[in-house]
């Protein structure tokens, strides 16, 4: 039996107050942390990924290049580096200068009564470029591709329900 993921939980000021299992955090809307990363290739296209159908939150929807909950004790930067490695097999070893913070932490809330999710998280936004190569983790991601920014804007306008709420928020604020 695999052990359930544990999140570091925090107060309204984003100060650590303890740890809790993922299911309780998402069921009760307990504040926790996550990091989001936009990956760009050498042509300036953005990498988007389609979440696996087995994900408990927003399965089969297009998402940021990388979206990762922080593990206890992790900084946002370390969580971004780990997420890039786990989800896309992108190693930042000896190459961390390409990873840049775009936005400090802020609160994001997503609630879905149909599946009983109350996702209340502080998240930071980072970018990585240029990065042309990646290999998806089939357990986390069903598909990933580089897309022109304008093409993605048009796709989001035509099919907004195909994208995660946090992707729509981050993308529209940046572009």
C-alpha cells in the first residue's frame, strides 16, 4: 500500500503550522503550498500538459507545464525543480539559472462540489527557458506539447473548459 502524500499546511500569512495528508487538506480546504512553472522552448512556444485521467483534481484537462504541491520543508524553487524532474524529466542540475520567479506567492482557491475538492493554496509562478526536450511521466501526464502563445489564446477562448482553473488564471495574467 502506498503512503498518502503529506502537505505542509500554513496559516493565512503563509507561515507553516504543521503537516496533513492530501485527502484531508483537499476535503477541508486547509491552506497549503504549490508551485507553477511555465516552460518555453527556444522558439518561444509554451509547453502545456494534459493531466492524467487518474488525477483526483481536474483529470484530462490541459494544465501548466508543471504544477506541483510542495513537500514539507521545501521552498517554492526546490519544489519547482523537483516537479520539473518528476513530471517532465527535466533536470536542473548545474543549470538553475534558467529558472526564474515570475510572481511571489498568492492565494488561489478552487472548489469543486461534484468531487468534494476544496483546494486552497498559496502558489508561486516560475518560468524555465529555453527547454526543448522533455519526457512525460505517464502516471501524472497523458500528453504534452509546445504551443504558440497566440494559438493557445485562441484555443482557450474556444474551449475554456478544456483547461484547469489555475492554468487559465496564470496564463491570462501573463499573456
